[in-house]
């Protein structure tokens, strides 16, 4: 689990140990299909436009957890990536231990320098944020201010009644193709009432064609993203949203593998796009089952006191978020329902980049009102031999 610092357009890797740290950091945990690099570049542009109104602390981006799982399994570097199916997602005990100890080490080391850590998590990033919190040392919850806001996602990520329905997720994963992935990016802006597919005029989700054909060019794909996103308003952030989706899609679907990789595998360039889909299907299997750790939801429920549910969201509707919270008791957390599609870039950018945002004060008050969570002591069996 690595972080990108929103500080430079070129995204040069910062030597964190050679810089001065502000007291506060805001961390954005992005969801599936969105890359750290794409979000970092987009947020950098908005931060420059805000100038003196911009948040003065550090803004960091986390994402792409599935790749960490594949690296641990060494599937990513096999000669021929193995296609995974929804039922194949399983993490063994030795992998779980390694992931919990290693994947979060980099992020924890960097975040140790801040007194206040504010986390914004979107979509599948909500589960990843719970994993991050479980990696924090216990003393941080007494010595630091830690608070979070979740948008359009659940800790469960995938399940019947919470997050993405299992059947829907399995259908997407098992039938993954370039057209399906291109449609996924359109669905970030789609609603049931105004649904854009890869071809033809927009209609309702129920009238959309079941079979899609991929776009012939990247430009055609980007133009369709603009058409779809423009229907959702928030003009200042349409370009931001489209750039995030387009550049992320290029990372997954349009980039060419290095000539070294081509020579090593024997793949032609014509076959590489399909091979990337195979690798992506493996990456997609694991986010729903990746381990949370011994704290499970305890720390997440303590720190994330505000949840945004989007009424027009066809990926993770409000009832999914409410059902997920009800499983463990909502308590003092608030669920705010807004009329938005799945990806609300305006809201994300405001929470991360505005120097003053009333929602952070609200979450801070709710977190401070509760005691710091502690794990219940485990009962150790007494094996004393009775005489």
C-alpha cells in the first residue's frame, strides 16, 4: 500500500525522509479502476487553481490494493497470467499474515509524521481504508486526531444487500473484457434514468443493449466519457472526473507493455490488450476478500462518522451502505443521501483540497465524543492440572 504526494506535476517519487512535514495530512483512498497517478495529477491541478484557499497540509493518494495481492502471490510475473474467476478469490493464512504486515508498512511510516490524519475513502477504497486503520499503532488513537469520511462504498465491498451485489460482481468479473471495462467507466457517471452505453443514444439502464462493442480509438472513448459526465452537471469538475477515468483506463486498457515483457512472454502487441484484461481479472478477485485484521471494523466505525450515499448510484446504492452499517450498529455515524452518480469528483476534491470544510469539524466532534477503541482481552485457557 503506497502513497503518492500531491505536490508535483511530474510525480517524482519524494524522499519523505528529507522533507519537513506539516501537522496535518489528508489521505484519499481511491476505488477500483482508478489509479494513484491519475488522481494525484488531477488533484494537483485543482490545488493550484485554489491558491490561497487550498489546504496547507499534505494531500496523499492511496490505491491499487489488488496489485499488492498479486505481487505477494507472484501471479503478476508468471509467463502466462492465469485468468481468475469470482469463485477463485481466496487468500491463504501465510499470504494474509504477509499482507497485513507488509502492505501497510510504507503508509504507516509516512503517516507517523502527522498529528492529524483525515481520510476520504471512495467506493472499494472504503474497505482499503479499514485495512489502513487496522495497521495503525494503538497509541495513535490517543495521541493523534484521526477521522474519516466514506463516499459511495462499504467495508463489505461485495455482498448481497451490501456493496456491489455478488451476482453483479461475478458477472462482471467472469465475463471481463475491454468493452465491459469501458462500460464500467461510463457507469461511474451513469444513473438508472440516464444511462449511456458504448454505442447509441442514452436511455434508461433497462433499455441499454446487453452486448457492447469496444471503442475503435481512445479519442472516441474519451469523447463518450465527456458526453456522459456532462449530463451530471458540476461543470468545474467534469474535466477532472473525465481525466481521472480516462487516464486510469489508459493505464489498465490502452498502455503497451514494455518490449522486454513482449520478448519474455512471446506476446504480440495485438494480443497484449487481452493479456492485460487477464491480469486485471486476477487483480479484481481479491479486494472483497482481502483481510481486515484483528480489529475488523472496530476502528473504522470509530473514525468514519460520516457516510455519503448517492441516490442515483447504480454501483453502490444507498440501501447497500445503510445495510452495511446496520450489520454492526450505526451508532453515532451519520448517513447523508445525495442525488449523485457513483463518482462525485466535486465532492472528493472539496473534502481534500479546501482549507476549511464543515464536514471535518462535524466528524471530529463525533469522534471525540467516543472513547478510544480497545480490543477485548483474549481469554487464555487454564491448563492447570488438578491434583
